[in-house]
C-alpha cells in the first residue's frame, strides 16, 4: 500500500533503472477526475496487452486521450511498443483494470502466493482495480510472445516501480489474474514475468543487459502442485482454449475483439463523414 508516484518520481525511477521511456504530451497531469473514483493507495501493477500489433501514433492517441465510447481515456499509465519504447501516458488514475477479485488484491498486498511457479486464479469481480494498480498496455496481439526489446522494457519498468515502492515482484499480476473476463497479457506466463522482475530487483538498478531476457514461449508443461487460488497447467490450457477458440473458430476474446473493431470502424467512418461535411461547408466547390 503506497501513495501513487509523482511525475518527478516516475522520471527519476525511469532514469535510475535505464528504462527506455518516451513522453506522451500531457502525461504528467493526465488522469481520471476524482469524481470517477479514487486513485490510491496503490498496491501493485497490472500487465495488459492491446490485442493488436498496431504501433501507430493514432493508437497512442486512443490510449491516452480518445478512449472508446464506453471507456474514457486514459486507458493505461504506460504503454510498451514492440521496438522497446515505453510511453509515459498518464500519471493519475487510468481505466485499465476495471472490476476484479478482492481475493487477488489481498494476495498482492500480502505478497503471500506462489507467484513464481503459478498464476493466480481470479475470483468474483467485486473490487475497483483502477484505484489500486498501475497499468501497462503492451502493444502486441498476444498470440505470440512479446519482442525481446518489448519484454525487456516491460519487466524493467515493473522493477523500477516495485523498487520505488519497496515491493517484491509478487506485486505484479496479469489482467487475467485480476478478472476472468480478460485473457491479457496473452502469450506471457506471469510466473515467468515475475521471476524476471525479481531477478532485476535482485541485481539492482543497473544499466540494461546487452542481451535482454528472452520472452517466454509457452507456459510450463508440468507445474508443481497448486493451491485453490492457483491455476494448473490443464486449467491454463482450457482457459486459453475458451478465450482464443480452436483453430478456425472465434473464442470469447477474439469475438469481443471483432465486435469492438467493427464498432470502432463505424465510429471512424462517422467521424470522417462529419469532417468531410465540415470541409465542404468551409470550402464550397465553385
């Protein structure tokens, strides 16, 4: 439990840990208004993925200021590109975690779970995660591992935040560990991610290694015995199958992505038509 970092503290942590950061205009004062919910005390970090390999500035605009109809921006605190750049998006509260499990929040606060060998299993959605977690939207589709530079930047950023607050890597979770509604961060077993963050914390705030840690390829085949709060390998595979669907079909997540992108296309077409109408009015044809 801690007070959210200030912009100055964030910059100091990025520089201390050698995080390859970039600044999106206005990030130091960006965040949801207080009437939309509390921001802090913060308890940890949630790692997401965007579900798309799109790396355009327009997508950064979507995350930082545009949002979507049912979910106002900012949609994360930072976002990590495939080329390894980590964008500072919003210093304040962001709409990224949503409702999730109070049981998982308890494990994160107490750092009392076997998170280096298992992923947490989310319980019922009963707690506002946006008040408690920093959010990193990793910009990749989740169907393949992150790029090496992307993975290195995401783990180094997480280590920098944990180091500032005095947290261990057990304060870092994936969105799917927070709520059963989400599959992110895709092809990234969180026990491996936490292990790599822990290794960085043990080494201390040194310059990034010449050869960044390799991103994971697939979850462990035979994990040790689990508790009721942890996900077995078979459960993980079944979970992925439900979300992504067998070959040639749409799972829950893919179906949601198709619906969202269709709605987003309709909205863009409407905006284009409105802009064209305005241009015609301002510059009528002779």
